[in-house]
């Protein structure tokens, strides 16, 4: 990815890996750089946001590892029209933990290739 999008990615020497993420405490902030492989949206089933749409992004990192990033409804409303499969992105995420499994939630879109 770095060869194709030269100069876009900022942390090429030390990108996020799944092993790094699994060792991090919950609520730790991380930067995820990679290519959007998939974008899905689905309604939230219960709670205060029941019925609202949330997003799920599948990102291939600079280490060629897949990460799923959840995007809560308030962030999804503003983000969904900016994102496209195939575009490189730099995302600020929070590590979450549920049933001893770790995942990422989007905090902020730092940069998108086409918006550079």
C-alpha cells in the first residue's frame, strides 16, 4: 500500500499489529493506517440507540492484517459519505474489550486519501 500511496501513511516503520492491539489495555487510543476493504452498516438492536444505524469498517493494515472497526451512530452519520472501499485511511481508534475479545471503535478520521 505504501508504494501505491507514497507519502500518505505516517507510521510506516511501526504500524499497528493484531498482537500489539491484543496486548493493549481497554480504552487505549491507537492509530490504524490501512486500506478500506469493506464498509457495512446495520441497525442497533437495543439500548438508547436502538434503530439507529452503525457502521463496520474492514481495514487492511500496513502489515496486511485485517481489522474490524465499529463506528457508533453519531460518528457514522458524519463518516459514511466520506468513506470508500479501496481508499487509504488513517484512523484514531479506541481499543475495546468484550467477553475477553478486543476490538476497535472509531474515534476520529485523521485523514482519507481523496481528501488530502
